[in-house]
């Protein structure tokens, strides 16, 4: 029998300080897992495969991420590092009922956050 984990899309910053933001994403995904969820983050997967600097490939990655919204139980916005333009766009799509998925904002503990800050 397959466990019934809640499918949760993780939204967190990516561009800018990419190394720091990817370390933060790992923390966010771990937080989600400890909540009994099955997290998914398109901004981790697709930039590894598609060229995020190519507008067409970036758009494709965003659209591929939207496909997962059709089966998600929740979108979790991790906001310790602020809101990226992509996060804001996703929130607007959720609020404008483009996708009918519940969402919430989350933060990780300050100790965990301080441990990932890259000097």
C-alpha cells in the first residue's frame, strides 16, 4: 500500500543568491517532509535541465510547474527570505482562481535559517 502523503508544492526564492536559495530550499523541503508531506519544487528540478537564462526555456519550466498544481493538495510559500517575482506570480494565479489549490505561508526556525546563510 502506498502511504497517503499530502502532495505539497514548495515555493521559495531561486534567482539572485542561487547557492543560498538552494540551501534554503533543502531546509524547506525537509520541513515539509517532517510534516508528513511529499514536497515538490519545480524551481529545483527544471533549472537543472532547462536553461533558466533562456526566456523560452524558463517559460517552459514555469508551465511544467503549473501542471503539478493540478494535482497538488497545497502550495506552501516559504517566506523567510522574502517573496520572489515567481512566488508572487504563483500566489496571484492561486488568488485569481487560475488554479484551485489551497495555500499557506511558512517560516523555518531562526536557528535553521542562520545555519544556511552563505558568507
